[in-house]
C-alpha cells in the first residue's frame, strides 16, 4: 500500500516474500533495514509504508521488522545507540499472575520473575523489557538475551497464526540489565503512541495482501455482482486504513501527536485499521469461499497470521478506552 510518493524499492516486497513465515529469515531481513526512518523525524510515512509493504508480502517479516525498528527508535529517543549486529524485540506486555521486578545492583539492575508475550526471545540477541520497580512504577531495560538466567518457554506457543514468531513467557533469574530512560519514561514518551500506530501499519499491509488475492480472483473470469460488491467493500476498508495511516504520519512529523493528542490519534488509527482488517477477512471469506483456505497454503497462512496479530487491538476494550478519552476532553470532537 502506498502512503506517500517515495516508495520502498520493489526488492523489499520480494525479500519479504522469501521470508515465507521463517523467523530466522525475518530477523535477517529486519537487521538489513537500518536505513528506514524513525518516527517523528520527518519521514514517518516512509516507515509506515515500509511496514505495509513488508506485511502485504509476508506478515512474519513485517511483525519481526516492526519490533526491531521500534526498539531502535526507542533507544534513539533515550539517547542510546543500537549496535548494528544486535537484533531487538520489545517485551512490554503485562498479564495477571506474572510479575517481572527490577532491583538495582550498583550501576546495573537485576531482573527476576516472569515476563509474558516475549516474541522470539530464543532467537534475538537483545530486547527492551519493562519491569516493576518499587511499589507501583515501571521502567524500561535493555537486556542481552544470550546471558545465563533466562528460560524461554517456546513450547507453550501453539498458535496457527505467526507460528514461528514464538511468543511465550520468559523466566528471568538474576539477569543483568541496563536502564533505558527513567521510571515511567517508556509510557510517557511520544514514541509510545507512534509505535502503536506502526503496529497498525502492519495490520494494514496484511489486509492489502489479502485484498490483492481477491482482486486477482476477478481477473480470470468476469466477476458477478456479489464478487464486485465484496471487492468494492474491501477497497473502501483498505483505502480508509491507508488514509488514516498517512494522516497519522503527517501529524507525527508536524509535532501534532505528542502527549494526549498522540494517545488519542493512536487509539483512533488503531481502531480504524483493526476494523478494516477484520472487514477484509470477512469479505475475502464470503467472496472466495473455502477453497483458498483449504488449498492455498500461502493464503490460508496470511489469514491466520492477520487474525492473530490484529488481536493486539483489544476490540471493545480499546473502543471503550477511546470513548473514555473523548469524554475526558469535555467537548464533542466532531
């Protein structure tokens, strides 16, 4: 999907196609993207377009690249360098019953406990990890994942979507870590909202890949009215998502997406794109029936990948959070 005129080269899509769901190849591709712009530096549309392009070809490639590029952007915001030979993830999820704590030991910190949803922890070299400090605060830490004291539970990952992006919990036992920013900085910084929009760019690309399958199905034979209706609905969904991402990129670069404005923008864009992705999956299924899901491995995998990844949008819970933001503003936004 093209969000602006300076397009990534065609080889980017070809390289993503070659990943074909393989996590190791996805990590290698992500490592080659050091020249991709960071958000908020004037070329955010190029970043979002890159993620869309990758995802339209292979969602595993885009999923891994998004996290790696987000980590590099976070480090840059904190004034820290990312070594070119390091591969990065961001482990910031929280779930009931699992706690990761950080304790200061001299100039460094010690991590103990369990962190959920740690994607590719067994394959990456490093990760940015949030941990609890004190009674209520959270802080971000850079962790070398190759050191002792780390136990990765890949065996718990049974997903049909993104099957090689194993995202099980990780146990930390006295693991050394370096602080990135002060307490609470990770969630306060403008880039937190921007990173969430980057994830939505991946959803958009995944929807584009499916939309192209539907379009291709109309080329071999004359489509009937039902097929045309589904194609039109898919076009509306994809165009709406891409338009929202392009507007978000412009707002970020114009300095109009900091603080509460950035949080509101991210909530809106993520909601728009998530709904568009769900609409595309719905219309593709109705238009094409069971055959591609049963007989086309790549299509079936794309559907499963997107269905799983788009659930990072928490549906009605995130809609309610957006509604709460609007009520808090005190006046109708429209």
